[in-house]
C-alpha cells in the first residue's frame, strides 16, 4: 500500500537490505518494529517490498523524530539482531522530501 503523507517538506528513511537464510523471529520482530514505529512521535507512514533485496521507506515529520526512532530501546535490540542474524548487508539513507505527486484510479 502506498503511504498517505502530508504536504512536503517531510523526511524519509530508506532501508535497503539483503537477507541471510536465518528467519528465526524475523517476521515477529519486523511486525513489532512496524507497530512500534507507527506509535512513535512524528511517524507519517511506511512502504515496504521484498524480493532478493528488500526496501522499506518510512516517512517522518522531522529529523528529530527519526533520531528518536533510531534510539528507541526495542529498535536498538532489533538493529543488533539484524546485524548478527538477519542481514548480509544493509544501507540506510535519510532524505528530505521537497516535492511529491502521484496518480490514483
């Protein structure tokens, strides 16, 4: 589903990853992180897709909100587990959205 976001400017965190074969608790943790993010101050929405490479884009109202999410204690545990078990590689990019537009039937 395409996230509904406010009029720019706002911010995006783009998390791109490749996975290991270890799936232990991955889905449960991923679902928990999404629920936790949705309850975080400044969260605006999320979009995600996974094939061989996964891309998750979360939208935030400010850089301070992104920093708060990054430092969330449960999220810190999940980040550590990700490095140790679930990801071969990942990249995080933080962007300011200056303009957006779209089409919907």
